C-alpha cells in the first residue's frame, strides 16, 4: 500500500512537469527549494560541529587552524562554482584536485590534532 502511494506521488509530479504549461519551471523551483534546504542543513551541521569542538579548534596552532579554514573555504568555493567548473574537462580536473587537496589537508589537521593529545 505504501509503495503504491509513493508511485502515485511520483506519477502526479511527472504529470505536472510533462502536461501542465510551465511545469518545467515548477520542477526547477522545487529543485531549487530542496537544494537550499540541503545547504541550510549542511550549514547548521557545520555550526553545530564548530560549537561542539570550539575548544579543540582554539588549541590548534595558527598554521593548522589556517590550513583547516583554508581547506573548508576551498570546498565552499568548489560547491559554489561547481556548475561552471564541471562544464569543461580542465575545470573538472581542477575541481577534483582542489577537493582532493582540501580533504587531504583536513585529514592532516585532524591527524595532527589527535597526535598532540
């Protein structure tokens, strides 16, 4: 019964997109809403993690803290510029490289912080 209900919801949404004039705009609006909701949840999770680990962040050295914040900033910039960067081959390579180096920097800072206990 539950699966039938879910299929009916998906069919109704597909009908709105396909048959109703301007349905594509409605679908884009819904996608934009869910994207903003997802980004808001990520922001809340980052804020909660910052508040929970505020003392640990303050005990990091200036170099490690700068590396951590720089890596997080690079990830934010890659998310913001994903549409433009992923449209080309070299842009995709740069996007992946920056994300990989940022993740590596975060892992390095975490390993350094755990080894100093």
